[in-house]
C-alpha cells in the first residue's frame, strides 16, 4: 500500500499503466520488496540517484517517454503549496570547504547509499537511514516526510529539465508541460526548473502567458520572481 501520494494516484491501475508503457519488467521494478513511499509510476523511474536522477541526453523523444514524463510530473505534483520550497539549493562545490556543506548533504549521502533507485524508496530503507543518521547525531525529526518529499522534488526537477531543455519537439509538450510547470512554480516544488521549462519552450502556446501570470503570483521566492521578470523584460 502506498503511504502517500501527490497529484496523481493510479492505485490498482498503475501496474497496467506501466506495463502498457514499458512492459512487464517495469511492473517488476516498481513492485520490489518493502513498503513503498512513492507512487508506482515514480517507483518505475529508471534513472539512478547516483547520477542525480538525470534523464540522459540521449533519451529518445518518443511518445512513450514523453507520456511517462507527463505521468511522473503529475504524480509528483504537490496537492497544495509547500510550507518551504523543495528541493534545497545545491551547494557549489568550489565555494565550499569540507566543513561548510549544508547538513542535509550528509543525510542525502546516507539515503542514496540505501536507495540507489526510486523503487528502493521504502519505509524499511528510510527507517534504516534514519537510524544511521541518529547514530551520527543528526536531527531526524519528521525524517520520512521530509526526505520522501525531497526525493520526489529531485525527480520532478530532472523531469522538468528534460522536457523543457532537452526535448526539441515542442508540439509534443502542448499543453500539458505549460500547465504542470506553472503549477510547480505556484506550489513551491522544483520552481527554478519549472521556470526554465517555460522559458525554453517559448514556441509552445501559453508559455509566455504562464510566466506573465506567475510574475504577479504572491508568495514566490525573490530569486524565482527575478528569473520570471528577466524573461519578460
């Protein structure tokens, strides 16, 4: 039983949906052992955490991959605005000494070792990571909730990046990418990549209109508002 969900929950239909897209192997991968913390569509995400959940640049712009990208974005979308933006800003390596990295990067290393792929994000592995962080003296309050949400945000971020910056056939992104990207900005998840997706799909009907609406949307972080203003200048 999936213990949480965001924008889309396929429930019993998820295995059929995945098999239609990727075959029986995808169903097997998404249904690995443990109590899942991610929606089934996201559990089938094929790109590793070790590579940052990045869609490889050689990924084919096929109908199958675009349909899956849309499903991932629908499944990861929060139902309401987050209390604080996710994911956190990545530290710049050359700006940080070894003791200057944000504390969350150490937690991420513990989790990534135990959860190399989305299908490994289970309650059992999360509990093991929480226990290890506790042994290291790291605050583990709301651990499962925070880190499940953050993993989802990283996956959504890279999916938005692939759709907006790597897909050349902009017609194939209409109208769903514009609609989803605007919602991601409004709800505080992967907002920077969502704005970039809108900026890089200027030929898609509605992209600029979405940016114009977002320019006056209340509650956006200053840096996101500045990105939007720069594009609309």
